[in-house]
C-alpha cells in the first residue's frame, strides 16, 4: 500500500514522527505544548531539562494496524531553536547566565585585573 508523504508527519511503519521546535528557556524550564497528531492537537508536558533530539512517545497515537488491531505510536522529536539575532537585553541576560554557569562569583569578576 502506497501512502502519500505529508510535510508535517513522517512515518516509520505504524509509527508517526514529528519535530517540535522549542526555545532554550522552554526546554530548560519545561513547558506544556500542543502537538499536532493525525487525530488533531494533543497537549503534552515537555519536562524541564529536556535535551535536543529527545523523542517523546505518545502511545497509541500512530497509524491503525491493518491486522491485529491497535495503533502505532506518535514520537515527537524536540528541537532547540537558537536565535540568529538577540536584543541587547537578551545578550546581557545570556552573558549573566554564562557567568553564573561558569561558577564565577561577582567578587571574582570585580577583582580580575592585570596583576
């Protein structure tokens, strides 16, 4: 049986695979999102700390099996969207986050000098 490819949905046997693009803050903090499935939109919770290319499984949301009943699954592949341009404020916040994650304290930053 031939199935016409769809621009939103990929198919692997009875399973459906889609990609969902999210921002860094959304994947770092976690967020509830709406995902388009072959049966319509479904809300899912993307947990805090989700890594790029994580596959979230929606059990039984795939293609109906011809024999034996049941359905395949729907997998949502999480992509992290990195902005090409940032505002001055966003840059300041990202630099502050970078310093925080490096473990550098504000006193250490103030005392850095030539000697």
